């Protein structure tokens, strides 16, 4: 007996099924099914992938939808709709869109008729309004309900569905159905509610329901209605219905035969641009390009420009993409008009001259030798793909413009699905199953963050984890469940960039769901949309463009002109000096530690160096960076695989850096067109073995025809294949290097504005702000503490310094900041009492005032923070009593002032004041706990972290620092050890505490405490770190200045280098011994400053003697 499953719910009905599309179709094929339906609850997310997977596996796909229908009473009827044809499919798309765009997610029965044309409906008897009339034998009411339902469908398209999942109420209904079936003018069909694939997955599904409902799960099935909802075999279904009602099974086949939906894919549904006066889109595009040619090049237009423009326009027109370019041009023109900063280009589109002339990109492809065929290849017609970067805070304005211009029903953003990963699953299952928190913390150490590894492979690859899990039945069950649930959609969200625009209303092709600000979301994810043939555009929000926009606006407000007004930024020496010094924190693409190291070794002096390093700094080609650097500096001879490649590889010193170089080589050596060369590039890059042999023959034949030997041709081809994976898209590298360079230019020439906006952009990220503040100090830029009279919400430029923003203070929100700025508009606050009188105390409560005081905001009105805090209640009370004086101030004159007598309290000790400051700011601003000890620390031979960073590896040193961060891990033997982050007033360093030391120290060691440590310095991954031998709480009483002998140095021959040498040795060996210098020729004697107090070790004395002579160095 044949059967077709007509009710299958997948994981796209979020958290209501454990089924993924690929496994569903695979299981159906294993069970011998020739057709199967997908009927998700109200959504059609999986239809395209389901349809294509079924076709690939030789199974007939049936597209359906499960909906809840309101029938007038309080309940809803459960209805499965199956598409018979294209009209039925489009009606399901319309219905699903209606359900998801409306608030209630249901449809009224009276509204159903327009959606049922071309569909078959199966009404679930148990979950419908006919259920009770059947059980109660109320035939008149039953027939009335049936009639209501039949009116919503064409004749013969409505069925009653009956289920058997082993529930008692289902059995009662079956008995009652036999009594009334002859009275009902509807056929009955067997249905099986499929929620998981295998029978023994019922407990997995039950645990998923617990996760969905956010409730505890005992490890046992608690809701027995979840059982028997697997993809039953034909034999299982025959045992339920075969002898009783075999016709119920047969009708599933009959329904499947009526469903003859065919979906077509890979069509191109490009939208049309509304041109003026009905002009052909290709003609209008040409007009715009001709205008752009004049605007971009003026009198410098050459035949090269005109020929390239004509060629590109011909290709664009022949491919039918003129409208596409006009649409992009239009919203880019809108962006410029509205002052929305856009990127210079992204991806291969930067290789198009037409895009440059239209203002879509801002990179000249002629100047930078970029190839159009890398973007649009006449030899391989594909959809165009122009991705645009916008300021991330204004991207939505552009999307809204597009939606308004082409119509809300023609434009949508794209849905994306967050899926269950190993880490999130284990965490959520642990919570639901009541796993101990310490046990969970231990498990989390073995599960990497942001990893795509499966649960099974993580356990399999880690013996310790495997052994640990195997000892607990609860953990074994949890990991089994996790392996079944991983990869399931967990929630839907909006794709970061994708937008679709269609000529026809979108709902003819794709179901929609609710988005935001009137722009809906597609129910299909990006890849499925492309299969359908809808055009996707990427509107990307780039944080660095927002940063650049804000820096530029700030400079223009201050100076009255654009920062790029005077010189070409690519020729700015300050910028190259900054890059050579690796001072690139906050600079797009260039701020990682590794990239800084590369820049310091590369010593860039040309824009092309930045392009190359952006292209090479990736896994794989990273290994060629040393070669590139050595050849640039003449430390290694530049060589080429063949002399004829020099014009192509000369710019990159013989290193193949860009994909376009592969195309140029194929064009130059083999005579391939650039389009053909791009086909070759794609084949070798993707290791497409089906076409590689053909491409090789084409290349070798081409080389031979141009006079190269077969051996040379084959060697060149093998060289291309070997290096093909290392090449990077030059168009993209150039475009993004422009952003990198412009930000570096701003940092080098306007560092105050740069750092103010950079730190404002990472508000709340204390580690980044601390790093940027240290860099500011290195650049000689003063960071001023927050002030009630000077600070705004964000960091601001104040003369030659940067003022901390009020939003940096914990607990200080936008309303508080706005109120402070409003109240001080007329004049600055005189003191705390004046402040409390003039601000609204409804906004400014006591906690807020105390945070402002602890952050130092009132220091410029009164410096005793302890007294300020003690005076808050009194000041607030006066403020409330005399707030009416705000309105009557003119009666009292400008000198009106409340009693400003502070409660007298001893000032806080410095460490306590700084500790409170750090509590509310996340960092030290006004000073540092070690600042007042620095001289004494130096006298006691404690090095600063900055000096420790300069030390030679293996050198033993001691220091005092703040323990910024403590991270405990376990060795392979299970022993705890720690990685620590240390900081002082100048910089940070990492350190390691091995198990023996950590075992003793962990009893008292905690973050934010001052510690004294001894150890040796080692280099790891290009950075210095401490290997700590001893660590103790810092004891300031141990820092006692002891009388020391003095070191007398005699300079016999006058030489400025001698004095510099003395100071250099003293700096390398700091201590508490004074240096007395005597100049023999001038008879002048003096003591060096305290900054050059020295520790007269044997090594230091030896260095002094080498510099000045043995007889001229005396310690006494």
C-alpha cells in the first residue's frame, strides 16, 4: 500500500520540529517514498531548498502551508493547504505573507476563499470545529460546519484529515467518524503530523519544546502527545489503517497526483528604472556616463577612456543590465545629495569605469589598472553584483528611499536565520536540564567560541572532554540531544546588507514577513532568492565610514574647510610616517598587532604598498610578505617566472598578489581575451577539475601560437595553478585601501579629532578606550577628565587636548547629559549647589550626582571629592527648595547664589579616590595609583612596563603593576594556571603564572589589585610577556629610600656622545645611586637629574668603564 506524507513540519517552523530539509528528503528516499510535502506553520522559508532537494533526489515535492483559521468562536481550526499548480503556489505565498505581516498570525474563515484557488485543503478533524459535532453525533451542526468549509474551496478540493499518534482521543474520534462518514460529503484522508524523523527522536523533540517554552526538562518525556510524530514508514502506517480504512492511505496518493506544481529557477527578474521622457535605459545610461567622463577627467580625457567607456556600455547593454546600473546610480545620487558618506567601492565593481563615471565608485580603474572583466565577464553571463558601503548610522535612510521610489511591495530586506551552534546549545540545554554551573563552566572550556565544528567532532577530538562526559548519564544525554539539534534555525533576523528590488510585486515570487520601518523581509534567505532569480543588492553599513564622516564633519566645523582640501592624501609624508611607525590603532584594516608589525617592517612610502599589504595579509599569502618586504628594500633580488611577466609583476616585486595579474598573464602570454582569462582564473581558483584540463589546453595552445615553447607554456600554467589561491581581488584591495589611507591621513594630520571620534565610537568598550588613550599619551595628546562645565556626551576636542565624554560614566544616560548641557547654556555651573538649583532633580537623582562626583566632574569647582559626596543631600535639598529661583533669577541679579558651604570631610586617600573613579569610568583618568610611587619604585629597581617591553628576552626584572585581568585555564594534566594582563600608567603587558606559583597566589590574587612581581621577559607571537617567578600584593612600606654611594664619572675628552652614552646606560639600569659627572677640560662638576639614578651593577659599571676608561669610573 502506497502513502504520501502530506503534513511535515520542518525546523523553519521555529523550535516546533527537529527536521532539516536535507535530512528529511534523504530519509524519505530511504523509506521508498516517491513524493512528500512540506507544510510549515504559516511560513514558507524552506520551500525553494525543499523543492530543489527533492528534484535532485528524484522525489516529487509538494509545497504546502499549515494555517490556523478563525471560525467565529474562541478557537481556531487547523488547516493544511497544498499547492496544485502555480496559481495555488502564489496564493500560498500571498496567504503566508498576510499571516506573517499581520499581528495575530491567523486568518478568518470568511477571508480564506481568495487564497484557496489552486490548492487542496485538508481540515484536521481533531483540531477543528467539526470535532465536537462528530463526537456528540450532532449531525445538523456537523453538516452546517462542513458546508461553511466547502464554500471556501472548489469542488473536490477539501478533505477531512484524521490522525493516529496513539492518543486516546484520536481513537474515540475514529470510532465516531465511522458513524458519520456516510453523512459527510467529504473524503477522509490519513494524516501524520511529522515533527522529527526517527521514532527514538521523540525525547529530543520534547527537550526542544522545553527550550521553546523556557522551562526545565527532567530528561524524561513529560508530554506524551509528542510521541509517534516521526516520519513513519509505509509499514507503520499500514498497521494503523491498512485493515481498517486502507482508502484513507490511498487518498494521500490521489492528492499527491493532483499536485503538479513546477517552479522555474535561475530566471533573471531585473527591475526597470523609470527614465525621463521614456528614454531607453541604455541611452540614458550613456548620457550619464558622457557627463561623468567630462566631470571626472575634464580636459584629460583620452581615447583610452572613451574606448573603455564604450566597451563597458556595450557589454552592459548586451547583458541587459542598464537598468541595474541606473538604479544604483540613482540611490547613490540620493546619498550624496543627503550628505550620506559612501565607500569608494567594494569588490570587483571598482574595476568598472562606468561605475566610476556614475559616481557609484570613487576609484579610477584606468589609473589603478583594474579590470572590468573581473566584474562583468561577457564570456560568462552572471547577475551583476555591486555592493555599496554606507555610513552605518544612515544606511537605513537609503533603503527607505529605495522602498519609497519603487514601492513598498517591490522592495524588501532579506531574512537570515540564526542557527543553534555547539556552544549556545550546550549552554541552553544545561540551563533546561539543570546541569551544575561549575560543570557547565568546565565544559565551556572545551567548546570554542565562533566555531563551526559539530558537537560530535568537538567531543571526538578531545579525549579529556570525552572521558568527562562519559562518566555522567545526564551529560551523555545532553550531548546526544545537542548533536541532533545543532544547525536548526533558532530565530530569524534581518540580513546585515541584503535588499531585493523587483519589477513585479515581490509576492508573486516570494512570501514576505514583517520587517521594520515599513520595509518587509523576504521569507526566503539569500541563496534561495538568487535561485528564484530575484536581484539582490548589498547595502552595507560600515562603521569606519561613520567614523570618517564624523571626523571630517568635526574638522570642517573647527577649520571651516575639508581636511582633504589642500593636498593629495596619497602624497602626504606625515601619513606614511604614521604607517611606518605602526601607529594604526583605529585605522581600517591596519590596526591588528600583526598588521602593525608588517607595516613597521615594510616601511611603506607609496599607496601601492598599502594595497599590496591589504591583499597579502591573509592566511596563505601571508607567507609571501617577507619576500615582498625584502625585495622592496633591495635585500633580495626581484625574479620573475618568465621575463615577459615583468610588466605585470614589476609593481609587486615579482610576487603574484592579485587575481587580476593571473588574468593579465593569460592575456599577455596566451592571447586570451580578458573575459576568457577570467574564466581561466575562476577555474584554477576553484580547482574546477571538470574544466581545468580544457583550460590548460586553451592556455598552452594560446602560448604556443604566440611563439612560446610547450615547456614554457606548461610551466607558466602550473605556476598559475600553484599560486591561484593566493591571489586577491585587486579592485577590492584598492577600494578598501583608500579607506585605510584616508583614515590614516586624518589620524596623522588631525590626531585630536581622530582620537575623539574614535573613542566615542567604542563607548562602553573599556579595553579599546584604554588602548586608544595610551596611544594618545604616546602622541603627546592630553586626555582631560570629565567636567560638568566642559564635557558633552561624547569625547570632544578642546584646544590641543581631548575631553572625556559624560557618556563614559556608568549610569549616566542621554537624558542626564541633555539636561546638563541645557542647564549650563547661559553660564557655567559655579559649584555643586548651583548645579542642583539649575538642573531638573527629576532627571538628576542622588546616584547620578554621586557618579558624576566620583568621576571627577566637579573637580574644577571643588577638588575634595569626599566633601562633595557628603554634601550631596544638602545640595539637593536646597536645589528643590530654591528651584523656583530659576524662574525669578532676574530679581536677584547674576550674583544670586545658594549657601555653598560644603560638609567638611577629610579628602579621600589617593588610592581610594582613584578606585572610586575607576568604578564609574572603567579606567583611571585623573592620575594612576602608581604615579606617586614611580620615583621611589625606580630607586628600588622596579622597572616600568614600558621598560620591560624594551628588555631583551630572558632578562630577569621586577615591576609593580595593576592586575587588570586574570584568566584561569587548566593544563593538559588538569592543573590550574593563569594568564594575566598587567597595566601601569604607561602601557599593558601580558603575563603567565604557571601551576606551582598560581596554586599559592590564587588564594589572594584578584583583579584590580596592585601587585609586585619578579620574573623574566619572553617574546611570544611578536609580543613581550612576563613569565612570573614571584608575585605578592604591593606593599608601599617596603619602598624605603636607602642612602646609596655615589658614582663619580670623569669625561676626559669632550664628546657629546659620551654624555648621551652615560644617560643611556643609566636608563637601562635604573636605581637610586646618584651620578656625579666631572669634565676634565672645563673643570665643571655636576650631578645628573634624578631621572638618571642608576643601579651600579657589575654589568652597568663595566659599560661605564668601556665608555670612559677604567680609571674614570669610581663608586664610593
